[in-house]
């Protein structure tokens, strides 16, 4: 037992050293062979604005609504800083869409076209890997370690999942029904995401995720959340219905962290 404890301590110390030495305020990650549920929910833009700091403009659609994005990702592995592999890697992301300049970047090799670049304000990245949470935190990136992220797996076009956020059992979950297409749609996707956090929001991060994406189908999703969950406290309600896509992705992520006052 003592030997095992020493090995674990040394392992985490080595991780800390990596993140202190390698490119202090910039981080990168490769996401490899990920299955993603991409869900969009139309929400009240007034409430959305309350969850976003001053200086970020909410994107409002012609129907008068803003968009809350839920990304659920189950990856074969992720490689942090081109050094540290984490596998498997499960993540949940909650983002609110922002206005940004119109842009369509070049398609990556093997994809037919690029989607328009989109812009998002990010809540803390949720992950159930202690190792990943520690590594990201050492790099200054705002993450939340959750108790578990559970997927039922893809059974035809149906999938269920739940994120249990803490030991008290606070959670949110979803049920998705999608129609799988005869052939995937291969595209390049780019998203900028921003966050301000820390005491008096003194830290800010700016990230870009670029993905080779195979859209496999589309459908509907139902989301149910506890009132004190990350979704519940946003103020949009505890039951949401939206549109979803089933996607296979491989992505490169770059995040820069700095003091807001630099």
C-alpha cells in the first residue's frame, strides 16, 4: 500500500512539473475518436445575458431566442500538452452562444466543407477523470470534477446519459432520439469559446477547437436537471427540449489563459 501511494504521489508530481514547465499559460489537447451528442436549446436571451459577463454580446436568432449548447463527449483518449494521455476521457460542456464575426475557414483534409465559425461563452468544463481535472487546473483552466458521466451507448438512434455532479447526487440527464442517415456528412467545425473566472473574475481564457466531424444523424433531445445542478441554476428551467446531432469527432483544442488585467 505504501509503495502504491508513493507511486501515485510521484506520478501527480510529475504531471505538475510538466504543466509548470511547458508553455505556462497556453495549453493544447488532441481529442481522439470521440462520440459526441451535440444539443441546442432555444432559451430566453435576457436570462442568457445574466449568465455572461459584460463585454460579451449574446447572439439572438430571428425567433428572438438565444442558444444554450450541450456537448457530451466520450473519447477513446485525449492527449494533453502533446505529452499526457488520458483514456478514456468523458466530458460535458455547457456553452451560451455569442455574437462574433462572420467567418468560414478552410476545410480540413478529408472533409467536404467548413461550417461557419461560431462563438461561445463557456461554463466550467466538466470531467469525471481526476487526472484530467488536476492537469487542466494546473494549467489554469476552469474545470469541474464531477462524480460520473454515464452514457447508455448508442442503440440505433437512441441514447441516454446522465452527469452526476457531486456526492450529494445532484445531476442532469438527457434522452435523445435521432434518425441515423444512410451516409455521414463530413465537415470541418470551428468554435471559439471564452470564460472569465476566479476571484472578481480576474482570470480569463480563450480557446479554439477545430474538428474533423462526421455528422451521423439528427433528432430531438429532452433534458431534465435538478434545480441546483449546473443547468438548473442558469435560470432556463429544469426541463428543456431541443435539437440534437449524433457526431463522431477528432479535434485539436488550443486554450490561452491570462490575467484579465494583463
